[in-house]
C-alpha cells in the first residue's frame, strides 16, 4: 500500500487524497464507492488540517493500490449466479 508523507507540501498530500477519491468508484462500484469518494473529498478539502488516527490515510493508500473492478465481468457473474435457497 502506497502511503504519502504529509510533509511540508500539503498540496501534494491533498492531490494524493483527491486521486484516491476519484478512483474510489473504480475500485468499489456502487453506493460503497460513492460514500468512500465523498469522505475522501471532504477530507481533502477540510479534514487533513486536523488531527487524524490515520484511517483515511490508510483508506486512500488502499484504494490507490487496488486494481479497478471490471464491472461488466462482475455484472455477468452476478447474473449467472445461482440464488441461495
């Protein structure tokens, strides 16, 4: 998982978090990805200035390290899955 240091250049850090927000829907399609993207965008805009437990740093690193989900393959697999009884 790639992490970025908050170092002396906050613009670089904010850009990194915004990149993770933009990619969240690619790695987590649907409502979960929307929530992750919103949280990361809000964090990039306001939250990074305040103390943190590192959760959103880890989340951004995790999202950027994941490959994008092939939504066509996922939809096809879901359509052919046998429903549970």
